[in-house]
C-alpha cells in the first residue's frame, strides 16, 4: 500500500525571512537601475574624476538603500495581497478550485484530500508571511530607538555593498565607452593565477594576452556593461568571446603622449587590456572617432545587490540571538535548536569582529540620528 510522505514543516520564521530577503533584493535591484538612468541623464559616468564618481556612487547607493528600507513593507504587503487574496478569488470565480487539480493518491479515514490539505496549508503559510524589516531593539534604548534601527540598517547595508563590490561604488554609475568602465577589475580583485593589471605591449594583443582576457571576462565580465556573455553557450551554442580592449583608447593615448612635457621627460602614458563584449566594441569605434561619451548601462545581477537582504538577515539573526539568550533556560538541545543556532552564526562571527559595536556607536551619534530622521521624514512626505 502506498503511504503518504510526511514533508518537513517549514517554520513560518524561515518563510518570512526568505520572503523578506527576496522582496528586499528585488526592490533594491530595481531602484539601482533607475538611479543609474538618472545619473546617465545628468551625464555623470565612470569617466568623470575619481572623487566625484566615488561620492556620487556612494550617495546613489545610500538613496537606493533608504528607498528600499522605507518601501519594502508596503510593496511586500501588496504582493502578498495579490498572491493570497486576488489570484485565489479570481480562480474561484471562474470555477477553478485547488482541490480539483490536486492528485489524491491516498485519502485518510476522514475522507480528506491530503493534496488539497497541503495546498490549503501552503495558502495559510503565504497568508502568514510578515516581513519584519525593523529588527528587535537592543539594550541601549533611547527616544531615538526607531531612528537608530533605521541608521543601523542603512550603515550595515552600505558596508556590505562596499565589501561585496570592491569598486568604490562605481558600478552605481553608467560607463562611458571612451574610458575605463565601471566593472574594470582592480588590484583589489586579486587572483593567484591571473594578473590584476594587464599592460598592453603593442597595439594588437598577443595570443597569450587574449587567453588571459577570456579568463578575466568570465570572472569580471565586460568592463563597460558587466556582461559575462552567459547566454551565448545556451542560445547560440558558442563560447564567450571577449575583445582585448586597449584603455585608454589608442587615439586618445597618442594625443596625450604628444604633450611636450611627456616628450621631454620620456614618461609616456600606458595602456592596459580589459575584457570587452562584442556589443560595446561595436559602439566604441564611432564614439572614440567622434570624441563623445557614449554611455553603456549595465543590468547584470551581482553579489552586491544582495547587500540589503544580507543586512536584513543579519539583524534578524541578532534579534533571534537576543530573544534566545533571554528565554533559554533548559540544558537539553533539540534538533531545531541546533539549526536555529546555526542561523545565529553569521551574527556571532561579526559580533566577534566588533563590527556591530562600531555600527552601534555610529548610529548613536546625534548628527547621524538627525540626518536619518530628516531622510525618513522627507521620504514619507514625498
């Protein structure tokens, strides 16, 4: 006789955390694309002076984090309402019921459809999703507690973004095709087998340099748009083919080396080779010839887009640690408690590194609290 397989029950807290991380990542990724377009309309791109690109990129990322922080709850409630209320109601109005399309391989003694029960349980679980974007309070309570939590979320998200990206927030800006792109790797992105900076030895890359460029392109993508050409093997059945792009372009480097002080001192500007996709290569020639900043907007999803979700999960882990430390009284440890302690591990590791202590000190300073309070009131007013 076939028996029903008892599926493990997923804790509602885990479902809430996964839903929260998904919504937060989606909102932040979409807001970065919009902010990138705004920067391009203002003609602020990767070819501008380095201090300007760093400051503008950091401010743009902070604004996207603040927008995500203050709108995640509203967006998640709207999505949850559509998934758990609107869609089931529409299906029921046109005569479709979940139980009619669920396989009933075995029925219990009461005559209930186990498949239908699982669907109903899934709907109840979805209806119970609540994204707790404002984590629990710590021992340093004050009248600015809510603002402190907002500041802590923003500081942690910005720190994780900088740690994952390691390009000084330049990926928040579009790239200009006549200058080094936002996705260009730096000596910070070290690799034990690949050079961090590949200098050009002639106007044409050698076969050895092209092989290195192919490997760098698979890791970092096109230095202008960030494309790794992952679709080529799946759709066109061809391997990714990156161009060895000379940066700065040969025309501009020759004009720069004509300067009298470079000719007198013999210190000539050098070029480096960077991976470039076919699309950016086809647009670059006309842009260099005309001397205009043709912008390349990048849409690849990268690890730093997970920064606000990682900050959310870390602060949620902190809340669970504080709750468990205050309520733990028994000496016996069960299997769910072991899994729960594993979820606390990232927070405890960061706590050992004193990262949370630094963020706590920053979020307790009056100027920071006033700034976050102003941003919060301005966003709510808008």
